C-alpha cells in the first residue's frame, strides 16, 4: 500500500512516471570514490579533532579528514618520542588509534613519517609484556617496511621474539593461560578493532568466564578450592568478566553489539544487574541520558578500589567510546565534556579539549563551570611546560581563546577572571622558558588588567627589570606596593619593595634603598606568625637580613623555614634550595653545608639534591676550602643514569668537560643552566670570561630559574647596607 501511495503521489506531482524512475535511479547511484587524506596542520588540528568527535556519520569527506588527523597525531607522537617522552608518545599513538572505529582504517593514514611513533609505542608495549597492543601496531608498521630491508628483518625478528615470549610465559593453570590469551586478544581489538579481532576477543573472554564458572560450580559441589594461582583470576573474572566483554564493544560505541554479545555468551549469567540493565537500556534506546549513565558507570568502575575491576587500558578505551556517543547526542552536557576533555589531554590531543568544553559551556555558563573549564585547559597547558618545543603549548592556548573570552567577559565573576589571568601567565612563563620575551610581555600585561593584584604587578615588574627597563619596573613596583595588604598580598607587597630596593641600590641611591628594605621588613613581620605564610615570610626575611649584612640571622631565618616545612616535600625542597642558593650568594659556607646536610637527611627531590650539591661545590671552590664529603656523596650516586641532572653530576665530577655539558643541554633552560655552571667554574678559577658569561645568564628572561636568580645576585653584589637598628623578629 505504501508503495502504491508513493507511486500515485509521484505521478500526480510530476505528471510523468519517468520522474520517479529518475529518483529511483539516483538512490542507487554509485558511491562517491574515496578522497585523499586531508591536509591537517597545527592550525586546523584541534577543530578537525573536535569535528570528528562531534559527528561520526560516515562519508568520504569524513574519512579523508580522519586520515589526515590520524597522520598528524602520529607525527605529534613521533615528536614526543624524539623529545624523550616515551609514555606520552605511546599515549599519543593510542589516541590516534582510538579515533578509528571498525572499518575506518585506511592505508594512507600511516606513512614513513609514522614509523618513529609506531616503533616507539611497540618498543614500550613489548617491554611491558603487552603483546596484544604491540602485535596490533606491528601489523600497521609492517607494510611501511620494504620487503628485504633491514627494517623488515628487524620487525620480523621482533615478531619472532614476541612469539617466543608468549610461549614461555603461558604457564600456570588453565585460568591463568586463558586470562593471558584474553588480555592479548583484547589489546589487539582495542588498538585495531577489525571484526575478526573483536570476535576473537569476545571468544577469549567467554572462555575465561566459562572456566571461572566451572571452577565456581565445582567448588560449590565439593567445597574444595581450585589451585591457589587460579583462585584470584577466577574471582576477578566472575566479578568483571561481563563488563570486560562489553567494554570491547563500548570502545567502538556499540552498546547494541555489547548487549548482544553478553546475551549469546556466559557473560549474561555473571553480569552485575545494574550494569546489565543500563547496557540493555542503552542498546535499546541509545539516547543521550542512557549513554551519560553508562559513561558514569564506567568512570565509577575506574575509581573502584581494589583489584577486582576491568583492566585500566580497556576501561579507558570503553570510557572514551561511551563518552563520545554521549557527546554526539548532547554537546551541552558539561559532565560529558569534562570527561572527554580529560581523555583528550591524556591522549595528547589537549588542543581539542577547549573546543569541546566551550560548546558545552553555552552562551551563559555559570562561573563555577567556567572555572572548571579553565582549570582543565590549565592542566593541558601545564603538561607542555618542560618540553623542548613550543608547538603543542601554542596550539592549546590558541584553542582556548573562546573559553578565555567567555571567562574574561563573565559578569561579577572576579575569581573566574583571575583564573583566566592565571592561564595567560602560565602561557607567558612557557614563552619565557623559550626566551620569547616579546610574546610573554603582552600576555602578562593582559593578565594584569584582568587580575590587578600585587603579585601580578610584581611579576611584570620583575620581567621589565630583567630586560633593563628600570623606569617601567619601578612604576609597576609602586603600583604593587599600593595594593591592599591582606593574606599573601602583604608578602607580594614586600616583594614590590624589594624590587624597588634593587633598582635604588643599582642607582647608588642608598637612603632610598635602605628605606625600601625597611618597608619590606614591616610587611614581612606580621606574616611570620601566620601558619600559611610563615615559610615564605622567613625566606623573604632572610633575603632582607642579608642585604643589611646580617648573615647569621639570615641563616637562622632559613633554618626556621626548613623546620616549618617539615614533611611537606615540595615546600622543603624549595626551602632547602633557597637556603643553599642564599649561602652561595652570601659566601656562607657553613650555612650551605648545613642546608645540604638537611637535604641528605630529608625526602627532598633527587634532582634538587644535585643542584644543592653543585652550589655547595662552587661555594667551596670560591672560598678555596677542601670538600667535606657531602657533595661527592650526592654526585657519586647520580652519575650512572640518563637525563640532565646526570649530565650535570658527571660534569661536576670531571667526567665530562664544558663542551660536553653544553652539547648535552637540549632545552633553553638547560642551555642557560649549562652556561651558568661553566661561567661559575671559570669565575672561581679567576678567569675574567666567567664574569661576562655570568652577566649574560643574569639577563636571561627565565625569571623562575634558580640559576638566573643566582647569577643576577652574584653579578649585582654590593657591600651590605648599614644596619638601621633592625628589631628582633621571631
């Protein structure tokens, strides 16, 4: 009847039956041919990722974009491996693979530029015994290695070694072997989810469930436990076997297939009723609320204590797939946007996170939602701070522009604007970490307009001072000193007066310099009795006392700060470094050795211990004092490894020369540190070149780097100011 009505309507409307024939023929037109992989650059990577996540409708255009994004993401992964970030590089490779679902893989998604990333991830998975994911990536890599080449032979040897490893490790009882088989099959399925691999994983999981159920039935009948090695595995399978099977399909966003798999296997007999019902509802209706509830359940599993939960890598894959489905049905859900943004950051696609968040925020987001969004963007940006390259940080910050715009325009939301200012300051410090003052300065200036706090004025003032703009630095310091003095702001104002002291002292205006120090002391004194400010207050007090020539009292202030830091590892590390650095500048060998001894006896950061030892070594040499053994005790333990502090330790012990140290430095901060130590070595040896090199380090715009601060104080050393009769302070 429907066909007859349709035919009658078509004839009536068109007057010709041939019109319907033409319409019918267009319905069976040839499919559009595949398009070449799209060109995806840093400029369009974030919006393309967001676009792919938001719409999964198959089309040749989407397939081309997907191929371009995967290729670009593998290039990002290769850069991470090249920079030495093996874990993050592997996460980036997995992120690229998770963008693909069944039937979406294309040969042009990987090429010669992808080899380094795939090799890096294979190496890491193989070292961890994760043969499933290693094998899946090898199948992607193999076509990229020419037959007969050394690369192909190396890969084949790797495959043979993996096969031997599997044969050697498949020991123990039935349960252990079945679980190991299932784990490998799952690894292959979530990385390269072909229909065959997903079916193999389902069958492997089903075998583990069947064996666990058989063990349980046997125990119920005989009350005799299985062999000890089998009990824990069987128990875990009975607890989460059904969710494990479903997770393989949820990685693909297929709740219907997940539910069907449970229904046709033994998994339905052991499934948690709540999860089973939720999965069934999602399979049947598939609405936004269903997918959100399923995502929340999976996130809850990830937070479950103990060992009876779905394997972490599989659970992450399932959360990824489920949250994408929820997002595609409702882009306005902040909960889902938050979950998806976190995963984008984890999989090294953090530049797409702000675009996901801003869509969920909507035009009138509450302040708390904006605050959380800025916090997430800040987390993504913070992960880029120590990288040798700037590209990823700049991509993330550029993508955050819509979030920043909404935060900065939020009415009556001072806290949100302060958070936006903090994000700009973070990006400014990343730019400064690469020496880009002209990019950092406008970021700090904009942050100051959003958050005109004493600290913001001081930070910009210190940068201007570092760049030789004393007039502007003095203007900013005065503005900071006029801000309200409450809580930590009193110490920020003290820093402003210390900045004014430095400028006056360099201009030989001693009365003004002395007055600025006294004003700083007046602001520090009340903070000494406030628990939340006491450590910083004691450190600032020590700096003031040193300028008045009160070396012993300055050392005592740092000793009190160390005592107050107690078991707070981060605070203790920074305080000990401050104490040793202060001793180097003041020529206080006893104080430096005492602080280093405290570091040796405490749980300070290991790298920080190396820096403290280096400074004491330089202090001993500058004062022509024989070592007391503390420095060597630290450095000997830190020469047989890889990394920048190991390079420093080897240089300090004479196992590497100045040229080797300079060559080992890769990042701008490391190169600055290398110049500082080479300069100090030359200086303590009496060579004039050391002072020139130290002056260059002192002018470097790395405000947060200890070596720059030390170089500045050592290059601008003056006789102490006359003691104006300082009052005793606690």
